[in-house]
């Protein structure tokens, strides 16, 4: 653009105009405004900004917002707030439950072999191998040998427990040897049953224990079934007392013969199954 055209354009922008307000009827002049196109444009923009600010304030801070299509009413907003509080509470509860289940798994699937008569000797394994056998993604906590494990009084547990597997106990409960359950060799039936109604919190395979199932029961009771041949339940599934949950077997490194390793826990403490079940 040449200098001549620039000056011409600038004169066009800055050329003054007069705006007059007349009284209707006698055309009496009430007000006169002198401005150029630049000032006029700025006034128009300022008016739009002020108008938008006023409308926004009315919509945000007055009941007019409920007239906007798609904007939730007061009742819906209250429900949204309540749902947000519930979701936060549920999230906290789930985190606590997950921490509790992890604690139970760490106790039950510890790095100390449970079936002492059938186990791979710990001396033959490195610490890294033991951790990998328990959980490839997370090292397990060790048991402190000086730690005393107290068995809960039998009067504190529901006495009517179903027999998990009818047979002969070939290796009994011995907390001094960290054998927190019993090994059962069946006499006839190969079905494994739930001792109480509950929820499956673990149903998977580990190198040490083979196919293992953990059930959560009322009153903080947990039952554990290891070395199964074929689990029949999944995590999160509800089971009835006496319902078949697996077939006994010989899976896992810590076994040299078909049997069921069964454990009973309450509030993180091991119980001797023979005190509560007639095998």
C-alpha cells in the first residue's frame, strides 16, 4: 500500500462524525456526539462486552440459569453433589478393602513355604526366586520368626462348618513350623466344598501353591484351599455353604502328592481347622 493510500485510509478512519439526538415532535436537539469511526467501533465493542457481562452475571447468579436449556435444576444439582460424595466414600471403602485383601494375600501366600512336608527347601532358593514364586509383580512380606501367632478362641467362630474335603489329615496344623493349615488326603470324593457362605476374593494359580482359592466369610473368617486341580469359581463370585468350588489335586511346586491344603483364618489370625471341623 502506497503512502498516499495509507493517508487516505487514515483520514477515512479519523474523519469526525456528529451524532444528534432529537426530541420527537419538535426535533429539539437533546444531545450531540462527535466521534470518528475508531471511537465509534470501540464504543460498540465496549457495549457488547458490558452487555455480555451483564447477561452472564444474570445467568450465573440468578434463577435465570435454570431457564437455559440443558442446565440442571436445583434438585438435579443436589443429586449430583450427593452422588459425588457417595462415589468418594465408595472409592475410599474400595481402597481400604483392597489394602485389607492385599494384607490377607501377603499373610497367606507368604514367602515361607506352607506345606513343610512337601515344600521345596528354602535353602535351595534365592530370595529373588522366592519373591517371583509368590508374586512376579510384588515382593511378599516376610514372617518374623520371633513373632508369636495367637489362635483365636474357638468360641469366637461360627461352629457349624462344612467339611471342605472328606478324608485323612496327613499333615496337621503347626504354627511353630509356620504350617497354618492341614493337608487332607481324600478317602473317596475328590470335590472341594466351601466351609461357609461367602465371596471369592482370590482364585488363581501361583507357582508355589498351584490353583488356590480364598473365600471371605462373615465375622472376619477366611478359608483357603491350595493345590487344587481345577477351580470352579471366579473372583467376586458368591458361594453357598457346602457348594463345590474345586477339585482337589496336585498343582504347585510345594506338593509331591495329591492332597488339599486347607487353612482357616479369623481377623488375620490362623485357626486350627481340626478344632472346628470333623474330617
